[in-house]
C-alpha cells in the first residue's frame, strides 16, 4: 500500500521571517502611496494605489503565466514560479519603501509628486518584472534551444501583458491624483 502514498514533499508553513518580509513589502507599497497623497486633496485614495497598480498587475497575470507555462511543456514547477513571483513582490516592496523618503521630499516641496509617483510605480513594477523573470529563468532545467526560445517568448509575452494591465489599473486608479 506504500504505492498510494503521495510522491510530493509536504510543504512547510510560512515562517515568521517570510511573513515579516511580506509585511515589510506591503508596508513599502502603502507608504509610497501615502507619501504621494500628502499634497493631494484626498490622500487616503493614494494609499492603495501602489498596491493596486504593481501588485494588481502581477496578481492578474500570474494565472496566465502558470497556465501558458504548463501548456508549453516547460520544466519548472508552478511552485518555483510562484516563489519567483513572491521574491519579486518582496524586493519591489522593499524598493518602494526605500524610495518613499525621496518621494516625501518632492511631496513636501513641490507639486511634482503625482508625476514622480507614476514614474516610481513604473520603476518599482519594472524591477519586479526583472526579478521575477530572472527567478523563472533560474528555475528552468531545460537549456535546449527550443526550451530557451519558448521560455523567452513566454516571459516577453507575460511582461508585456503585465505592463499593459499595470497601465490600465494605473490610469483608472491615478486618474484623480
């Protein structure tokens, strides 16, 4: 009856260090949005803006990436791909937190905060895409020419879709900022 036992390893729950990293990243996105709204009429509306634009774009395109990845017959496991996206989220959130004092200066001293906020969202989102793509490339064992071409095509398509969705969310969210 041992043949009926599951062949996959059991996953361990998130430890406190991973939860702390997720909390810091989420705080970074929220802080960037809060600081951008300091000079606006409705600062509460900009707090979730960074989360909606960058995280929303990643979250809305992740299922398409996972499905197309499996459809193309590429070698990495969905768990490895999800891990690469999680790493990208944490690093992008940390970058957002690091850019918050820079945006705070512009929010307090000039009327350029809204434009700079949009630019910083693009920088943070672009860095998230780069980190996620590098993690996904590292997760692949298939180094044949066809496998590499499939992976590059998939990643380029996914990055393009993520940018378009991020722009759409950004235009809807930041239209009033």
